[in-house]
C-alpha cells in the first residue's frame, strides 16, 4: 500500500497546487487527479467486500485527506456506487460508518470472439459473472455476419432493460447518438463516480483514468440503455492493434487486415468498446483475480498464444505484438502453419492434437514453454483453452515434465505448471476486465 498511498498523497497535493494554474499553463491535470483519486477509493471499496471500509481507513490507505475522501465518497454514494454497510466500533469517540461497493451499480460485457464461436459474459463491478451466452460463428464469414452475430449474442446476455434499448440494426444501421458518430449527436457525458470509462472511437486508446483524450467525464450508454452498462470488452486472436482497436492479419483470416473493429462495434452497440488479444484479456482477468507475480498464460484452443504478465502488469509490447507464442519456429522446414511460416509451435501442437497424440502435443507445448521460461524467468506457467480443458492432466503433466528436465540441466528450481482458473471462460471474463480495470485504476483496457 505504500506506493498507492504515495500516489494518493501526490494527487491531493496536486489538486491544491493546481488550483492556481491557468489553462494551458502546463500545470497539474485536475480532472486526471480527481479520476485517479476516485479510482483509488473505488478499488479499496471493491477489495473490502461486503464487510466494507470506513472513511478514516480509506484516508489512511490512500494518503488522501479525510476531507478529500468525504467528497469522493459523497459523490460515489450520490451515483449509487457506494452504500453504508453499518457501523464499526472505534478506539475512541462515536462508531465509524462503514461503506461498501454496490456491485450491481455497474456492469461490463466481455466478448470472446473465437474462430468458430462467440462467447459473451455479463459481470458486475466485482467481476462476478451474472450472465453468459454463446453461439456458433465463422470468423471467416465476413464483417457484417460476424458483427451481427456479436450484436445478437451481446443483446441476449443483457436483461430486457438493457437489450430493449440497443437499436442494434443488425443490417448495419446505427442509432442516432451511438458511439462512433460525430460528437454532436452523442448525449452529454454523465460521469461514473468521476472516473472515465475505457476507450471508444475518438478517445485515446490508452483508456486509463486521466489519460489524454478524456474530457473528465464518462461516456454514457446510449439512450434507453441502463446507465450501469459501462462498456464492452472484445478479445479475439491476433495480431491486432490494441491501442487503435484495429485488426491486422488475424492468423488464418487475413481478410480482417486493417478492419477497425472497435469503431465498428462501438457504432453498432452504442457503448464504449475495448479490443485486445484473447490471451492478453485472459491474463488480465487472472491478474485481477489475484494471480500475482510474473506468469505466462498459454491458451490452446483453435490456435495457440500466450498472455504475459510481468511484474503484475500485462505486457503487450509497443505494437501489441508480444505473446505471439504459437508462431515461434522450433522445427526448421517443418509442417506449414496458417501464419505462412513452417515448423511453428502452433502447427506442430495442433497437428498432434488432430492425430489424437496428446502426449506429443503436450511435449511440443512444453518445448515452447521452456523457451519462454528461459527468456523471461517467469514464476509460473498457466494453461487454458478448450483443448487443455478437455485433457488437463495430460497437458499439465507433459508441459511440467519438459520444464522439470530443463531445471535439471540448469540447476534451477522447476517453474510450476497448472491449469488456469476459470476454464474455457477465462478469455470472456478477462475481456470484461478490459472495461472494469480502468474504473479501479488498474489500466485494464
């Protein structure tokens, strides 16, 4: 908490100092500071659970002044995000009022757009899944068919109060005022406890609270939607540009190259949209769920990729190129891969799976994992995806055996291997964290 407190203390001092700085004076960004401080408070309320936390504790743990905490919590209560959770005895004076987060006050949608299906989840502010829907899909069917299927599945996971106002226009129509249209046609920002929401067309793709491009308010959902719907996170195979929400030559589906998925979906759905690789989203969800340290999440399903968390943060690389784990060549002149190369880990691994040779598939996956361990010195390897879920013991045992053999050669301890929690729903739940993360100051999207 020392770092958090320092950030909070700096934020408080900045607000005071910034009050005398004129526009364009290069001073402190007051809106960013207010957003940052609100995120600190919201995150502590979230982690406190149903037991709640007092204002005095919030001040002590954030480094903010009691007056600043009182103002922030008053706004959060006014917005319906926070409620009283009772009173707690104090060491002196009257009992302290305890506050708690209201989980149902906000929701996010997570979409896992795979090569052959779409899976959609609805989560509350604590990240608890409260709805789920999946449908068959062909990623090669073209943009109109894919966007229509995503829109229908998203609408299906939302309660009637949400979906009734969607105006999805599955033939491509966009409701007036939807995100992606010119700014004049959108309703005025209403704010979400003072914390901006993740990126949508026209906003800075960094999508962190206080990032350049935000106007200090939140992007509301479209008219007719419940305002607690914060946005939609979409995760799919790469390569892609997370910052701009634009796809590149998706492995096996090069026709998507250059497609502005974030803008297209935001215009169709009328809410902010964040786009990332499936493996990054899953890794983000695992980190948000408590997985600590540095780890690699290896996803084996219709393809093979890696999500990397280094020092507690998702490592995407400058061009969202990190984690293309499946396309490291380990057999020169090996079998062709859908990426255009030969002898890739993905081609060898999926080929073994297709032959029913899971021991060989696990051995190949282990060889790739060993390379990753040697390069990044990670703490643990987590396995996920539908293929792993179908035979978890075979893959954990096979990958673990390769890493143990490597450890004997190097004299180091073997890096542990285990199945990632969440099963084959980890990507969709992680996609929702692309939306929720910034609300709690974690950067997420």
